[in-house]
């Protein structure tokens, strides 16, 4: 029976001809070989948390939900080989049980490791690259079912392409991850003005392992979030936790958002109310538990990477634009900071980076707002997050990445029949 598939954000829904759940690497190879022989297409899904049209297909959809867990661990080198379908939450638990952890993570843990890595998912912290910089090696199954093992020293060209590859080169069956000894993080959030925050930006980034902030549109309020290593474990105060959950993350914020959806003219006041209710406080726990937050209120999102030196002028122009255009938005903008890398089509390729993300409550119009921001961020050298909404064309990607042509060449070699392409990927790689 055919089944409709929806993404988390609810902006994508499609009905593949079949969904396959391979349980081993050999089964992944078999599915690819069969599809190749029958000239059918394949798309591969992680947890469906991307907003861009990466996974839709009317042909075969592969899920690795039944291919999760650790394959092997090299204790001295702290290298851990994991099945590509492993969800981040499970990965965190498994690593912790071996006294290990990821050096950095994004702000949720429901993605599959392959899904997160393939779109360049990142956290925050100027000493850390996107999560894909934590890959030591990987195994890729190409369009004809061939297995390619690659790393910095083996098949390097393919490795640099496969570290972030949108599932366009083939299916990654496993990753070897560079891990670190398990550690605790202390999380602190504060409320301050945007001006103060921008003034202290450099110090915040220099003095803390992880720094980010949320700016509430139509206000001068930001919530800063800082995370640093600690020995102590001081779980979140239960009352504070409840307050945070109720005010910021679900109940009240959902009600406020629903009200705003019906009365968009109220957006400005909803943002002010959210800014007023910003939670402050601190707690500490295992790193994997501190990184992960719960997102119950659904939204649509865009996010761009810009060179870090352009961050302040860009955020100021965005602030002015939202005010001048009286944009009806009450979700805060999230600002994060990431180290440069050398991954072929990474948004952080060759530059110390800042990321600016904008959100709109599910069901509220977002296109005009996102386009205004995209145009601003493009001027500042913006490169979109591959999993988040953007209108970049093949030409835009070619302009933003000197390596776009090289990536395409590798893609075409590994998948000459284009079995891993859907309409969206054909568009951004300009393949007929
Ligand atoms: C609530 C929420 C919070 C988020 N927070 C962050 C954040 O903090 N930082 C950030 O950078 N992003 C964030 N994102 C974006 C998210 O991390 C990315 O969109 C990520 O790609 C989603 O992972 P997924 O497992 O759902 O993959 P999917 O969206 O299902 O797939 C993503 C891509 O991975 C490919 N893929 C999946 N498995 C394989 C495989 N085995 N081999 C090859 N290709 C494969 C797919 O084909 C697709 O191209 C967030 C998204 C949501 C909805």
C-alpha cells in the first residue's frame, strides 16, 4: 500500500511508489542495484526534518530507521563507526555508555546522523565546524551499487564531496566519527539588549565554548545562550524548567502563536510578550542532553551562512528592514557562529562563519519575509543552509561556491544514470 510521507515542518508531502527499510549494508546495495537495473529513482530520507525538497520522490524512498547503532569503536583514537540511520539521540546515549561524546551538536537530536551531516547541520561555537567536520571516514554506496570507503587519506576527493552531499552522490551506509571523552556542559541564558550583545559579541565568542543569541523582532531584546564545560551536574530547577517549557517552548507560546496566526497584526505585540517572558537561568548536565532542546511549536525556517565579519552590518540591516516593512513576525531570529572548513560544498567552506536563521509560525505567510532576508543575506555573501527554505538556483549556487562544478562532476561519475536525483536536485545541479 502506498503511503503519504510528510516532513516535520508540514510544507512537504509526497507519495513514493514504495518505501524500503534495509536492515544491513548488503540490503542497501541490493535496493540500489535493483533500482539501477530497472531504471528507477531513489531518494533517501533521514528523519524528514528538512524543509527543502530534498527527499520527495514518486519512485523509491529509502529509510535507514532499521539500520541504527554502533558498528565498531577504536578506543585509543576515539573513532566510532556508526550505522548511517542512527538517530542523534540514540547516538548520544550509545557514545555516553562508552565514555564518549560528539564535540558539538545542533539544537535538536531527532535527526539521523546521515540526515544531519548531509545538509551541513551545525551548532554554535567559533572553535567548531559544522557537524560534518567530525567525520573521519565514511562508506558510500554509489549508483551502480559499488561500495567506496573514503577519508582524508583514502579517496580524498570523494570524501570532501561526501561530507555534505544532500544524498546526491549515493547512500552513505556508515560514518566513522571523531569523538571526544564524555563531558558535561553548563548552560546559561540571559536577557539583554541587542546593542549590548553586539558590543560584547567578540568577547562572548572568544570566552565561551558555545555562544548564540535570539533576537526578538520589533524589540531591542535578545536572549543570549552560553554553554561551557563543567564538572558539576546541576539539573535544571524544576520550577524554572516548567516556566521555560510553558512560556517559551510550548503551551503559552503555542497559544500566542495561534492567536497571532488569526490576527497577524498582533505579531509585534506577540514578539514583545515573548521578549518579556524570556527565560533566564542556568543548569548543567551531560553534553548530549544540554545541546538537545524540545521543539513542540511547529514553524517554517530559513537560514543563511555569511562571512563572520559581515554579521553586524547584516543583522542591523535585517533589524531595519523588519521595522521599515512592518513585517508580521513574532518568532525570534537565531544567530550562531561556526568555524571555517574545507568541505567541498559546505556553507562554511573557507570562511569563519555566522549563521542567521529566521522562523515563521506554521500556517503564517513566510515567503515575502524570507525573500527580503534572503536578498539582504545574499548581498553579504550568503549561502543557504541546505535543509532550510531558500530560492537559490543553479546559478546562485555556482556563484556562491567555486567548487559547485567539481561537486557536480564527482556526482555524475558516481551516479551516471542520475538515479539519486529528484526534480529539486536536477534543478540545483542543472541536469536535464
Ligand atoms: C526543529 C528543527 C531544529 C533544527 N535545528 C537545527 C540546528 O540546530 N542546526 C542545523 O544546522 N540544522 C537544524 N535543523 C535542520 C536539520 O538538522 C536538517 O534539515 C537535517 O538535514 C535534518 O535531518 P534528517 O535526519 O531529518 O534528514 P532529512 O531531512 O530526512 O534528509 C536530509 C538530507 O540527508 C540525506 N540523507 C539522509 N540519509 C542519508 C544517507 N544515509 N546517505 C546519503 N544521504 C542521506 C537526504 O537525502 C537529504 O538530502 C533543524 C530542523 C528542525 C525541523
